[in-house]
């Protein structure tokens, strides 16, 4: 329940899968740090509802729909609520699994920053910057916030957020199958491992072809190659990806997660992929790319529970 003087603001930020990336944290300005690479912005993501109750001092609390904690979103909320006296409570609702390569740290930070920023009278540009820095220094990812400022296929040409960073967005017509095969992978463990980062940089060789020709087909080809070369896949992921490819789909690992994404090449390939997922009883869902990026919203969807991927199993999801 909220009091008569409470104010409420809401925002949505889409999830995202990374098909290929190359870390670039050389900029002296952290707003220009992140990665180049490409991915797909998802129609499902993270919703944030921020409530401000007037008071004498600023207090911030972030609540999620899982066990938490939510340190990256909490950092974004604290920074955006600076100078706003009273209690700020943020409620997060995740439509995609946390820690599975679907961009929830960036989406949570950006949705939170937008919602709290609306209450504090702060700009979208400031919310984007705060979310990026919170995600970057919190170890959530390298470019997730810049990726979800638009929809469809995103190609990061320069690392960081605008105006330093640059990403282009293209339509991504085909549907995707995304699924989870194991426990979450903590992003900070990978991002702080120099050997892993070197392997990732080496695996991204050839990404320039996608940079120069940002098409769906080129993205799918270089993403498969990146998955095979990066050395981040467990045996379970390798088996799932290879099986989906045998069914007739482009398939790769969602970075970083014990999860996959697949794009069937034909209707018959889609049928084979769905049959294999049902036989394996893998948590998976079919969805489309987002048509737009993060944004403020008037209200939350009437029913979010039915869209939460982690609560759905393959036979019911399709």
C-alpha cells in the first residue's frame, strides 16, 4: 500500500543476449569503457516500480522477485535518489532468468535508474550514465546498458554509452529459442579473469565482418564461431548447442550463462528443435526481438508471472 502523498514511477528495460563481444576498457573516461560486439535485444526484460514516500532523509531499498541481493540496481537507485529526501523503494520484476546471460544486471540497473530518476526529476541521459557505471563497476557486464537503448539486432561499434560509445540497431525478424541448462554463472568471476578475457578477445577475431556488414545472417555466423572458440561453454552447453544445430538451427551460448539461444533456419527445423527441447525437458521459451529499447511506462503489465521464463518448462512454454 502507498500513502496519499507517495509518488510512483515505472520503467522497463529489455533483456539482451550477446552473441559476440570484444572487451575494451582502455578509455580514461569510464563512460567509454565496455566492449564492441553484437547481440539481440529481447522483448522480455526487467520492470521497475519506484515509490517515493516523503521524509527528512534519503533512504533507498531495492526489492526483487527472487532471493537477491541486487547490488547493481541498488547502486543505481542510490545514485539517482541523491538529494531526494524520504524513502525510495524499488520493486523489480524479472521476466528472464538472473545470471544466465540474458542481460538482467544491465536491464535492472537501467529500469531502476529510469524509474527513480523520474521521481527525482533527473534526465534519461543521467539515468543511462548511472546505470552503465553501476553495471560496469559492479561486474555485471561490459556494454549491456548501451546495448538496450534500442531494439532488434544491436551492433556496438564503439565501447561505452553515447556520446562516447556508439551502437547501431537493425530489425531482427526471426523468432528465437532461449533456454537454460544449468546453474547461473556469476559475471564478475569471468570479467575479472585475465585469461578468460584474453580467450574472449582471441575468439572475437573476424568480428569486423559483422561490424562492416551488420546483417542477421552475419551475426548468426560469427556468434556460432565465437561460442565455439571462446572456451566458456560447459559440456552441457556444448551438447545443447550441437543438438540444436543438428536440428537445423543457428545456435550459440548466451554470454555469460549456462544458457543458449537458437534461430531455426526453417519451419521444419523449428519443429525439430521444439521436439528436442520437449524430449530433454529443458526450460526454454520462444520469443521475438524487442521493437524498442528501455523506456518509462505508465503501468506494469496485468500479469507478469506467466511470462517469466524460469517458471516455465518446454512443454508448456511453446
